[in-house]
C-alpha cells in the first residue's frame, strides 16, 4: 500500500478543520435562533415614538395573529398633545432580530381611515419567534420612529 504524500495529508487535515469549524458555527447559530426572546422584551402595543413627537399604537385588524397568513394592522397616530395626526407619511420595516432577516413582505399603509388611524396591509409572519416592527413617521411635528416587538 502506497504512503499518502505529505501535501495530501495537509490538505485532508485542513479540510477536516474547516468542516469542524463550519459545523460548530452552524450549531451555535441554530442555538441562537432557538433561544427565547429576552425576558424583559417590551410587548406593548402603544407607546411614545423615540423622540416623543407622537403617540403610536398598533393592533391587528382582525383578531389574533396567525403565522403564514397576510393580514392588516391598524396604526393610530396622535401628536404629543393627544390630537389625531392626519396625512402622515409612514413607512414600515422590520424583521427577526435574532435571525438577522427582515420581513418576508413589504407592508405599506393602504388607507388613511381618519381620526389618526391608518391601515397597514401586507404584514406576514412566516415563523414563530420575536419580530420587530419599525415605523418611520413623518408629519407636521417632524420625523420620528416607533419600534414594536411582537412574538408568535
């Protein structure tokens, strides 16, 4: 039986080390993804925006959240004095902070329902876990952001 050349032994050893590192990285990533959300996660559906320019509340339009289904949300927007904010520009972003990916859809405001309430269509959660919903708001009081945490 012929001896394995030194260069081939080195190549096999390097490939083995790379494989071990990749398996360890994948295992750590899976453990991180399976971890529960932080115990002190703020799950409130109403709060002041980051700069305090607006009072923002969100709620699913039709009942409890369901995974894998497109649904609509209602966002209610008031100024710091509690008056409804009309004609705001609102963009929506988000994702799963622990998984490092965004929303699977591109939710957007589809209607201004009056009284500071806006319908957001196109929201979808494709897996259970912790999701962040980020709303960028521009209206008469200025630009501000509100971030909400949702768990399924």
